[in-house]
C-alpha cells in the first residue's frame, strides 16, 4: 500500500468584504491538482440591509495521499455576527474566530481524516454581515467583490436574494444567468468561473438634503470682493436651493461649470453664508443639463499634475486608456489610514504619491489618475464633494476641510460625456469596480480642471479661530418638482441723471433655487408701430439659482413723435422644444424716437456724451471769448468818450 503523505495543506480563504462585497481567494500552495473545490454562495439581503451569507464549500481529494486538515476564512469586516460552521447534515463544526481590528478570521480544524481519492469535505460557513448591502431611502446597493479566481474553484455559483420592494436592479454587473420574482423576493443567479465581482443597484436616483456653511472674513481696512463655489448641476446631479442667505452680489458659471457666488464684504467684517439645498443624483445622465466641453486646459501640466515628468511619460507608454490607467493607479497605491490621524493632510501630488505609495489618500489616487490621463492627452479633472458612506473604513472620506472626498473624471470622446470614477474606493473596498459602474453616493461640490486646486469646495471656507461643522448631509425624501419663475425689471438708462427715452437695461431674475437652461427671451410691443431691438440677443444657456442677468434693449417708434408710454409683453421660451417656458406680466415703457435705435449701445452713448461735452465746451469757450471781446470794445468806447469830453 502506498504510504500516506504527511503533508497537511492549510487553505486560507481571504474574504475581503468591501462595504457591500465579499471576496474569497485561495492563497496557500497550488492545491488544484490535489483537490477539486466547488463553492455555492447565497446572499440574502433583509429589509433592514443586513445580509445573511452562506458559503457551501465542497473540497474533494484528487489523490489518495493528501487530505485537508484545516481551513480558514478571513474577512476585512469586524462586524460579522452569528457565525456558524456546519457539516452537510447541519451539525455544528467547532471553529474559532479572531478579530485583529482589521477584520475577522474564521478558522476550522477538522477532527477526522478524510483520506482517499474521491473523499470530500462538505461544509457550510454562515454569518450575518451589515456591510454587504446599503439601503438609503428607496435605493439598495449590493456589491459582492471578486471571489477567488479561475484556479480557486472548479465551479463558483452565486445566488443573490433581495426584497421585491426594491424591484429589479437598474444596473447589475455581470448580467445574471437568471432573474425571477418569488413571493416577496427577487432572486438572481450567477455563474462566476473567474470569480468576478457582482455589483447591483436597485433604484434610479438618490436624493440628499444638505446644509452648508461658508465663513468669510475681511480683515483689511477696505471693502473686498470674495468668491465661493456652490454645488452645481452636472449631467448626473441636479440641485435645488431652498435658501441662500445672504444672497450674493453676483452669480456666474466658470469654465469648468462651477457656480461661483461673489460677495462684497465690508472692511474689518466677517460674514457667514448659509445654504440649505437638496441634490438629486442619477445613474443616467440628464442631457438637458449642459456641461463644459474639454479644452486644452484639461490636458495641461499643472501643479500636482506633473504630466511632463519622465516617470509619468514612461507610464504613459504602458497605460494608454482610462481603464488601464485606473487599474494601474489602484494596483500601485495603497490607502493609508494613518494619514487620517494627522491634523492637516498634506496634498502630495502625483509624483510624490508614486514615490510614497503607502501614504496615499483620495487626493493622491485622484491626482495620479488625472496626471497619467493628461499625459495621454485624455482630458481629466478633479471632483471634490461629499460621498455618502455608512462604513468609513471601506469607503473613506479623506479630503481636507470637513472630511470630504475627491475623485477624478475623464472625458469620453466616444460618449461625448465626462465620466466619473473612484480609484480610491476601488482600492479600499477590495475590488469593487468603480470604473465600470459608478454609484449614487457622490455629490459634487466643486470641479478643478482649468486649475488644479481652485475653486475650493464647501467645507473649506473657515475662519482660523473657529472650529465649526460646515457640511451636513443626509438622505432626503423627494426632490422638489417646480416650474420656472422669472421676474423682469426694465430700468431706464440715464445720461447725466437724465432718463433717455426708449433705452433700458432689462434685468432677468431667477426667483427659484433651481437652474434653467436654453432660454430665449421674447419681447414684443402691443403697438405694432413700436420696434424692439437688443444690443445682444438674450439667449440664455444657463440661468443660475437667484441669478440676475442684464441685457440692453431699445424701444423706438417708426414715425417721428415725442416719447410716449407703450405696453410690452415678455415671454420666455424653451429653445429645445420651442414652447412657452414662463409668461411674464405686461409692462409699461417709454418708447423713444427712431434715431435712438442708432445709439443703443453703451459705447455709442459714451461717444455721444463726450461729443456733447466737447460741443458744450467749444460753445462755452466761444461765448466766453465773445463776451470778453464785447467787454473790451465797450471799455474802448467808454475811454474814447472820456477823452472826447476832456478835449472839449
């Protein structure tokens, strides 16, 4: 009889469960020739988000001389509960669990010896996990990460059971083999020969409510203008401002699509700006929201994005697509939780991130991706904001300020769209693919593209002497569905405080906390003999919340007449649908003579004013000279008369 080998293989299955995931990877000696391993996993998500996990593992001996004595499964979760190991008959198998602060290990030592070719170990490992699924409002997210690889198991099958309350998944990767409704559940099955991860999102959109606080200070002896960045609309995010107090002196949109509010701060004064708002985040882009197209500035070498560095240029040759760059960054950098213990997190930039790969936080993952992408002439930029997470270990927030988050986006010329990705969470969650499928958890506060650091996001506007909580975000219930409300003021222009008949500044005011897009202003006179002409046609690409836009307009009569009151109608049209967007009230203006049409623009008024002043000065000079000449002549006449009297 062949002598039994004394080799006892210990198989360690590492299950790195990220936020909503589970991985199992055999890392001991290559045992595929000695054992035939199969696994069937069932993930049952409860209505409270707690997931019951059951791994049915069967290990069959391929040889008569090697047998399995020990088995261990280690997870990166510390919160596993109700852990149990059972044989196929339901009898408990003794096990031990240890928690090292970084996860939980479940170890099994089999008391008997299953020796002989064809003999098997058939057992179950079961537990409850609070991090595999996330329920926020009416949105359910489930992420099951990579489970081994093509060499780990002969067969690898997974069943995902979710409450029917959330209906079918809106996005699921990979496509399930089957999906069925059964009573109160939705059951999806997968064959995973390569152990690929599974990501499923149930729900099209998520609503968040937020309160943001901006502290501004002017310590100088003169008034100052200060700008802040407010959360903007993007194709994947729609904003509604309930209140912005106080209102800014000016609102505008910059080249990256940021909403910039300008405030005038008196000398030696500090003010606090409060914004209460709601954000609707969607999986699919809203193509009605315009976005900034990429420019040369989005592939430029900048501080923190040293795309002309030799190291970066070398990596550019090897990693040429956004997917390859994402994978390289995730594999090269390791998230450092020690950095979060520092009072001030210093931004390293891409080169220093690669020089110190174990000291990376979200800024470094973001900068590294952007830099290599730009070196490949792929437009890329940085998003900064809030990422909703219920597990800060698996989905950390590590940006300066109020512990925000940063992640990159790149421009896809194929899709004609900016695409958001998150290599930081791709690293910390143990394999969830945040390149192929994004989520509903990221809220953009500001966009850095033309500049690598400006504008600053909400949470970064603080007075040094104060320690305040400036960012508060929670799950909302319903996004406000409102219609446009637009006020119009007609302000008559003046020249040296004298009203100019027919010449007006038209002020268009958004009275709502939402932005409106692609608007055309239609101004008509009730009297057909009154003409209307704009210095610049009032087509509005974006009307920001509470924003005021100004346009010069002139009203004139076709015939020669004195200025008189006329009635005008103002309507706002949706350019995309050519339908009425908002109907303003009828207003009264004073139409001027036809000649006023020729001097409608400001420059002409200035030139006209200068001309009038010059004419006035010349005329005045002539009059003064004439008066002086006449005075001189009178004096000469008087002198002559006196001389005549003396002679006589």
